[in-house]
């Protein structure tokens, strides 16, 4: 039904919403019904192409859709009602926006003639969401619905991706008002034409600079993951023997176990990655945005480096760090062209200089090397993550919440594939992990899907254990329980003389009983020797079930390395007693 | 430095709010803003005066470009251009002041567009500097009200900002 015909099918606005989603190839919609979207829910009920997933709180719907997008590159779809339904979705929309994740959010709205009258469950969702969306629109005429939905997907998924909100007043969906349905094949906008290919002259310039480098570092971010360019990045890095560091959002773009991978960089980056960045003479930045959690003090950032910056968003280039050779375009075709140009030149980097550089990097590697206390009688969070990485062979989807556990997961899980590390990097949304894991598990039922969380984060969306039961989502919850808001506590230890203002999670629930109350399995792990059998049970024996592993870890552990505020990228605390 | 940014914007509801919101959200300045539809009713033309260093202005133009409804934009102050602002000033005009205000208005090529027993309303068109100078020139007079339109601008010569 994509071609215009004289006898177009007559559909109501509500039916058009659902048909357009089906024509867009949408399998799941995540949402929660309410007054303003009841016509749409009735249309959903009367067909079986688009399936609806009922969450327990709208925030979870947005994170499910968001995680689906992170795992597949395609926009996730959310359907919520007006007023509180829409405002509950706001945190999830902002989360997607900060990490450039494609998402289409359909929000109900009160009837057109009531807008502006403070009607029941009315809220100005266009106004509220404006600063946290790539774009938003409202339906003025029911017959525009197919076009607006196509436009929403086009904007969400093209260029630098992001969430798009479509606000739908209830009277646009009245079942008895029918209009000819036609879903457009493509959309062209005179005001929005994202650049695709990079400028060839700039690419040539970048290749020449890269081949002349003596101390190069390849620094890649989330753009490589969402831009589907991990293969090209890996090939280029291996062809030229470049050291590769990934941002928090970019993990998995390059195999985590490969010797050319020097770890994550930035605030909790590896010693060798941050040192290499600081001493580099050339930085090839790909789909990364020189965020403050990477650069530390921008004035002291990478003083000797020529910076090549590839990004789809011109506004990301020279925003915080001046790029010497900017290339605007999709990272995948740009990297492809770079690789072709490099191969054509039949030239590589000066091998003796590169060898010296690698020697230096390997010396740095030996300094810290991700060490932690392995003799402790208490369970160490780093050890737990390493064991999860082992039992899942570095191939699980790891969906993280926000805090210390997130950093431990980023540092100690060896991501060998892209799109498997799913976390809220930009906004830092606690409560993201469980719904994210659910969104992935629903779409990849055979895969191992892990939610790495803490006793603080998990309680922000714990009601979703009920949704997991309803849809049989066998995610594995690794609750790194230290009885504290760990990252808050770490900062209070370091900057506030250990005054734990509201960072102690008093009166925690019995997570085992809680998991059981929702119909799942809970396993408590309090001693190091209990870990292996528990993981074995969760990941092998109870493969298809949701298992809540409540793992009691050393409450005093800190995340290291940690950049020293105001310092250069390579100024770090290495442990509670050592610094650079 | 002061910059005059001229924008062609889709004439759609919410477009202006989005543009103004961007400035508030990212902490950019708006010194003045004028907007109205063009000869093509689907397009609005907007002139915005802002200030900032080169890096800030570069970010402003890039961020504006990212807005879906922004069709085209240019920084008029980068090349030869014409800028005009309209001002209406209501002043107390009694006794000797009546002649004094009239003389000043003539010197600045302003027009008195409304008269009452005790007031004159002067209309003046020109660059922002000229309008500032006129207000200075009225320093001996009691100003009752000042209304300024904000700057509108256009490039000199054959250069245009059009579809």
C-alpha cells in the first residue's frame, strides 16, 4: 500500500497510526494506554502485525524502545497517553537525545478544541520536549498522519539520529472519521538534507596526516556504533597497526580482547589510553564528540596532537576541541573512503616510530593494567564483571544502569562486538538498565542479556519485573549490592571527608523475596566462592528464566583510574593512595 | 563581536519557539529579533542580532542549521550589508521643547507621526547606532516611551538569501 491509487483504502486516524507503523516495518510498540490514546489502542487491538508491550511505567517504555534502537540501529517506537503519560516519558526521551538514539514517540493529546484550556490530562508536550528532541510535531489533520509518521522515522533515523515526538490530539483519531490512506515511500524536506559522504579533499588531507604520524591514536565513539562502521574502523586500525581507544559510548566498535585495544579513555579510562591520548601527535576522532568526561580540562587536552575529526554533525566539530582536519559525513562511507585511499597509496606509517610508540604504550599498560585487590575476602565488583564476561564469552548484551557498576562493567567486560554495550552515557539515567535489558531480550530472545545494576539504580524501575513476567523476558540481573549509592559515596570519600549525605541505602528490600514475589528466581551471593555456582545456575541451568543475582560486594571499593578534576587527560588517581 | 544572522525559516507553528528556545537552552544572547513571512507565505524571514566570540558565533550558526525548520541562513555581518531598524519615540513637547524636538528630528531625518498638546511621537529609521545617537540627542527632553523594531538586514549587491 505504498503507491498512490484512486481507490486508496479508507482508514480512521487511529487505524492509520497503526497501519503506518506496520508499513514502516515496526514489530513492537512499547507503551501504556490512557484516555487520549484509547482510539489508537482499539486500532492496535484489531490487527496483529504490530505488537504492543505493556510496561508498568512509561519511562520503561522509552528505555525499551531506546535499547532496541541501540542494539539494531533502527528507531524504537513508544506510545503513551497525554499529560502524565507523556511527562513520564520525558526522562527516556532525554536519555535517547543525549546519546543520539533514534526513537519515535507518539504521545496522546487532549482534543484540539481543548488545547490551551488546562483540560484533564493536558500538558504542552511539544513545549516540554522541545529541548530534548531532534524534532517534534503535532497532528493538525487526520489525513496527514501517514506523512507525519514517515517524516518522524526519516528524521529520527537519518543524519545524527535522535528522538522525534509526534503529538496526536484525540479528535485526530476518531474511529468513524475515515480518510484515504497512503504511506509515502520517501520524504524530501527542503530544510533538512543531512550530508552523507565526506569531502574527498578533506579525506585525502586526513590520510596524508595519518600516514605521517609517529604517535597516532584512533579514538572512536558512539557514532561508530550507531553508524554501523565497526568493521571499517577495525580494518583501518589493523591495516595500519593503530592503537584504538573507545569512549564509553563506543565500546565494542573494536574487539575488546585484541592487543591493539588500549581500553576506554576519559574520566575512568585506562591509564594507557589516557597517556596515549596526551602524548599523541595525531588523533583520529571518529564519531566521538570530545565530551567533558573524555577531555578533562580542555585547555590541557592533547597539547601536541593534530586532530582529525569525522562526525555527521557539523556542530560537534570544533565545539569543545578545535579540529585541524574536520570531515563532516556518515562515519561508515568516510572510513571506507579513507581505507581505500590508504590502500591506494601503498604506504604505511613509519614502522620504527610506530614500534617505539607501541613500546611506550605497552610500558604504560604495565603501570596499572586494570589491577584490583584479588586477595580480599570480600567479593570485588571487578571480579564479578570479569566472571560474567567469561561465562558469556564477551558476547552478551550488557545493559547497564548508572554508577560505579556501570564503570566496572565498561572497564572489565570484554566487548568483542558492537551494539552489545547498552548504557545511558550522556544523561546518566539511573533506572535505565532493567527496561533496556527487557527491550533487547524481547528482540533477541536467544541471546544472553545481562542487566548490570546496583541496589540504588534497580529500585528506580523495579516495577518492570512484572512486565518481565508477562512477556517471559529471561534477563539476568547482576545486582552489585554494596548498600551505598556507590559513585556518590566515592565522591564523598574523595571530596567531602566521607560524610555520606544520603548515600546510604537504608532499609533495602530482600531482593530474593522480591524477585520471587514477581514470579522470578532470586539468588543471593555473599562470599567469593558462591559466585561461580550462582552464575552457572543463572546462565546455564536457568537459561530461559529471569534470575536476580543479588551480589554483596565490598562496600568500600572505588572506581580507578579516575581523572583528577581540572587536570590534563592523563592526570589520574590510580588507587586510594596513588596518583600520577 | 556583534553579528547579524539572517534566517529563512519554514512558516510553521512552533518553528520560532524552537529557534528562540535554542538560544535560551545553550546560553546564547539575543540582542534583537525580527520576524515576518516573506513573499512566499510558506517561509518566514528572521533577522537576529547576537554577540559572542568567533567560536560562539560558529556554534550558533551550526546549531541553527540543525533545526529541522531552518531552510537557510547567513551571517550578514561577514560581508557588505544594509541594516535598518525602526524606532518610535514619544517625548514630552511643551513650550520651547516643541521646537527643539522638531529640530532634532529633522537633523536625524525623522518624522513626527503623531502630535498632542503636550507630546510628539517621532518615527526614525536607520542603523541601530543612529537610533542610539538620536536618543542621546534628546537628552534634554523627557522621553515618555521608546519602541524599537529590532534590526532587519539584507546583503548588498547580487547576493541573496532565497530558495
